[in-house]
C-alpha cells in the first residue's frame, strides 16, 4: 500500500499558509505517494484546487484524518484533530512542543510521530528543510512594511522646496534571520538603522547591511547560533544602554527569541513611556510572550494614545 499523505485546512484564526505547494505535490506524486487534500485548503494561499491536479480532494476533515499515514500541517494540531487521527501516523509542521504539553501527551498515547519543523538543526546539510528561517525572513520583511504604514514619518530623507525631512530612525532588536531581513528592508526604504544583539558576532552582519551596531558591552554568544540567557547584572547593563536608543527611535522591530523559552523582556513600560509620540513597536517575538512588557500577542493597539 502506498503512503497516504493528507493536507487538511488550517483552522488557526488568521492562518493563510498551506503546508504543501503544487510543485512539491507533483514531485511527491512521482515517487508513488498517495496525496489527498481537504477541499478549499489552498484558497487562503492563493492557490486553486485545480493547481493540485494530481491530488485527491476530500470535503470532510474527519475522513481525511482517518486514513492518513502522514499529515502535513503548518500550525500544531488541536486536541480534536488529534482524536480524529489514526494511531501510529506521523504529523509534520510547526509543532511547538514546549507550549503544547497536553497535545504531546495525547500524541504519545496514540503513538503518533511528531516532526517539529521549527526544531530542524541549523546546519548546512539541513538548510533545505529550514522552515523556521524562511518564515522568519518573511516576518522581518513584513514587520518593516507594517511599521512604515503605521508610523507618522517618512522612512527616507526627502528634500523639497519647503525644506528637508529627516529620515526615520529604526531600531532592530535581535539580529537573527528576521532581524537581518528587517535591517535590509528598512535600509532599502531609506531609514537610519541601528541594530542590537547580545551576540557580538552579529556586528559584522549588521554593518554589512548598512546598519549601525549598538554595543552594550554585554556578549552572550551561545550554542547553535542562539544566545544564552543574560544574568541580572547583564540585563541591567543592557537596559541602561538601550534606553537612550529606544527613546530616539521612530520605529522598533523586535525579534529576539530563545527556542523553548519565553521571549526575553527587553523593552520595559518605562522605556515606552519615554518614546516619541507616534512611535511604532512591531514585536515579532510576541508568540513567545514578546520582547516588550506591553505586548499583547495578535493585537495592534495604542499605549496611552502615544505609541
């Protein structure tokens, strides 16, 4: 019997991605994999069901799960979805196991194999499977565009007959994949860009993109390309140096995250109080609680009608 691969609808509110693209479906079909997709699963990603010409479409999700050997999803399955899956199947996607203990327990009880794509190691051999980096790059790009739309200032310098308008000052916190893309995008839009990361090795990357690296005197290079957690003294030193840069910023894009742990709190409420009226913070680390103390995941709001 050929392997039965299924792609259900994503039911997470606001989720528009799909876990399988038409060109990949064709390649898998050529290997003998039997693929089925829930009707309409591709529409939010601007694909049509007809784009998956060699893929069977099924209207009922329960029927799809019941016969699946392998399931491709973007976001973690809900408990109701897991209960519909047959024992011993495999689920691949962004599983977020550290935040979904109940989900993981049920998967263990049903002997379901979990392939957490966000945990693919950051090594050369695995680059083609690095789903997390690809999505982080998109987030960094979109974060700057969203900020440019919300900010009451021009990003580039404009010289007109009436005078010169100074460019926006953009501060990027966290120089990973998302941060680097944010730096590059903000520079292309003409902004003055500063960036900060606790890993001293990122200075060269920031400067290569035309940004100015903020040195707080704290270096916290860790394993696997990620930063280690700071001590209390290091956190205070970091806050003291960053405070003045945050106060001058028109836009802040924060991206600092630690896998499996809450996002570090870098922007305090007191810092936000000192920011310019109309300044914008885009917290790309909100999924882990956010880098700003005031962050409300999934919400856009004004703080005291100022920021």
